[in-house]
């Protein structure tokens, strides 16, 4: 951790309410921080799904460091609502290695499937 804490931001040296806030676009496919699904793919697919644990869609709290008490309560309720229905929530559908989407001699998606695409979402079925 840096000490003293940084007093500037990527937008300038004085934080203000006019600064851009984090939202789903920031961690989406074109976001400055990168696509969260792609960033966590090694975890959701590589570490969980690969060993037999079915992963659920991510539960993201955007701009968590700027939440007001009312925002915290809203996010708490959103999480509790999700947890109530977690048993019926669909899991992330990933392609299986031996179901024909990946040639036996190549651990890459068959060239006829989604040609031209190289993003990690091609591995979801």
C-alpha cells in the first residue's frame, strides 16, 4: 500500500462529483477496466467448471467504494433477493471438451463454430 494515499485520480488531481462513476459499462466488453466475465474466466471456467463446480452468473456491486448508506441497503436487499432464489438460478453453460465442439486433435473451438470470434464467450454454449 502506498503511503501517503494517492490524492489524485485518473481524471485529475481533485476528486469531484462530476467524475465518471463505475457501472456495468466500465467492466463490460468496451470498459476501461476490461470485461469482468473475461477477466474472471480463468476462475469461473478454469477453476470451478473444469473440476465439476457449476458457476453462476456474477453478482457485481458497481462503484462499491462510493455507496451511500441507502445504496448499501439497496445492494444488501438485491443480494438477499438473489440468495432466496439461488437454487433455481441457471448455471453458466460452458461447452464440453468431448461433445464435438472441439476437434479431438485440437483443444480450440472448431473453426466452423462462430468463425471470426476470438472472445472467451465463444466457450459458452
